C-alpha cells in the first residue's frame, strides 16, 4: 500500500518540480532584467535555435569538431550574427560569447575578481588534471601559482644546453632519408616537434628525459623489436585523454554526458607515468632537495618537492605543466613552419636574419636567451603565428557574482551587458585576432592568470626555429592546396601536420 502511494505521488512531484523551476526561472529572469535596467545595460543579440535546449547548437559544434573545423565554425557564428558579443544556449545553460577586446580585458584583468574558472571546467578536467594551476580558483590557485612562479626564473628558462641535445636528436631522425643532392623529399615535422617538446619538458620537470625521439628512431630503423614503450603509451594516453576532455567541453555544464572506459583508462596511464617520477623525487633526502649541489642540474620536480610532499599535489601540478610544456610549444612550432613552408620569400628573409645574428649551423655563436629575444624578425614571426593560430583560441570564465561587461549590448553593440552570477563567458581570441579593425595585442592570457611559462615556451620555440633554419636553406610545403584543419583539444594544433620537403644548407 505504501509503495503504491509513493508511485502515485511521483507524477505529481514531477509536475510540482517543473512548476517550481518555471516560476523560479521567471522570477530570476525578472530580477535580472530589473537589475540590468538599473545598471544601464542592454541585451546583446541571441543565437537562435531550431531545437529545444540548443540541441542543434551542440550538434553543429560536434560536427565541426569531427570535420576539424571548430575554430572556423565559431568565427562563422559571429559573422552570421554580425556582432562580437552574443548569448547562446547549450543544453539549457545560457552563455555569453565575446570577441571584443574591452570585454576580454574586463574578464582577464580589470574585473578579474568577478570571474573564476568555475565548476564546469574543474569538473570536466578533474579526472585527468586534478587540482592544479589550470583547474583551480581562489586560495588554492594562489597557492599553486606562488609555488610555481619561482621555478620559472630567468636562470631556469634561459638554460639552453640541454635543449641542444634534444634538437640534435630531432635533426638526426630524418637524416637517413636525405638524397645525394641534399633533399629530404617528404617529412612530417609535427611528430618531431611533439617528441622534442616531450623530451625537453620531461627533462626540465622530472630531471630525466623520456627520450621519445631516440626510441622512435630505433623503432623506425628496425633496431627495437620490443613492445610499445612506457613513454609511447603515456604519449598516446595523454592525447586520448585530451581529445575526450575537448569533446566533453562541447557539452558545457553537461560535460558528464560524455564519458568512456577508454578515457578513464587513459587518465590512469597518464597518472601512473607521472607518479613514477614523483616517487623518485620523494625518496630523495629532504635536505638534498632543499639545498641541491651547485653542480647539479635544475630539476623542477625536486624544487617543487621541497615546497610540498603531497604526492597527489605533485602529480597534478606536474601534469598541468606538462600539458603546457609539451603541447603549446609543439603546436606553435607546427603553425610557424606551416606558414614559413608556404612562404619561401619570408623563410629566406628570416633565415638571413638568423645567419647574421647566430651564424651557420655547424659553427653557431651565442644562441642565448637575451639574443633570441633581441632578434626582431624572429619575434615578428612568432607573433604573427600566434595571431593567426593562437594555441588557446577559445577560453572561458564563470561569473562568481552578478557583474557587467563594458560593451556588446543594444543595437549598436556599445551598451554594457549584464551577466548574472553563474554564467559562463566564452572569449575567442581566434576571432578577435581576425578583426580587421583591430591591431594585434597580447599572445598569452593577460591579467593575474597570465602564463607564467611564456618565456620558457617562446625561448624553446625560438631556439628550435633558429637551429632548423640554420640547418635547412629551403623548407617547402608538400601540398599547398590542402584544406587547413585544426586538431583542437586543450590546445590548437594543425591537424594536417607539417608535411614538407627540406634542403640541407
């Protein structure tokens, strides 16, 4: 009898819940509208949906992902609406998207305290990246940044001796394909860049390189018949997990709708790989970590372990930085050489500057941090690649209070926009960088969350570019007519690869 009564009551409870949500939504909308009027705000355009809850918008985003055209699709949405700020609906969650520099400046800097990364990003990234600098807010984020900032001093990022070792490993890999007249007829540089940055990032972070380039070379030459290495499994799992996180992000608040055993298994492989190095660091004597010998090479993990001995904190902080250290630099190098290989005139111009400043490949002189920064044309090339192909083309913040953005509202787009607490604000620098009415500005997130590793990334990318242009006097794209595709996971990488032919100087 009791079970029957409960069963009969369930439909009524559901009806009452729906009524409650409708009334609550109506009252919230009314309150927000009144507050917006009081603040002099006006509504921005709204992206229209054909299906309820913006399901068609999700389908469009996923289709663009499959076609590897997600950045182009977002740009097209802005163009269809004829605005640089608009509201849109994803599975019932109402969001704001902007490519206006005033709004982006407010989100990142001038109104920084009104915005967090938010529960959606943290919840999505948590299975892989845990609590780290890219997933946390408030006190823990400040703690993470405080313990990491000292590790990125100029002395650490300007040590290029170890980088040369990894560059030489990269240079040797395609040598067997060189013809008698000095041409390497077909090579995809992108995998080389990812292996190079994995090797250098693990050297810097863990104190020993995984030497993925050497293992790949041994495999390709038939000298290694063993099963896939632990390092190769890690790299594959790292990519698999990132692809899953990117797909989950398309579902916004409902990221949990996309999950799989493959994703969870990939996260486990990634964690176990990093945990191995954490255990080694924690097994060292604490005094040795705090007062290393002056002759010992700098090891990020050991310096971090002197600040905290929590193995989970060390794991997740390292993973957050490994993501930045490998993927952002490799992706940027991919875009640099995509553009240079399509433009022989500018390739030659940059090479002339490099030879004048740094000498020939076999007898280089003073390729150091300060002189890399002073090479203006190299800096221009990096800046233009980052303008056209930012490694973080889209990002988002979550409002922790009712706030406003400076513009985007009204018919002319000049009125401020009211943004209620709990809203997601996407910002698209990929779109902003393509605006004809603007001059290109910053390359990395500004404000208090500005990238602490930016000098590390640019120094490594510049060094690799210098050494490649010293070594090869021509790098030409294999198929100049191939449609450009984006592999957009947590970073923006060229999906076409860098398929080129190169001529040794």
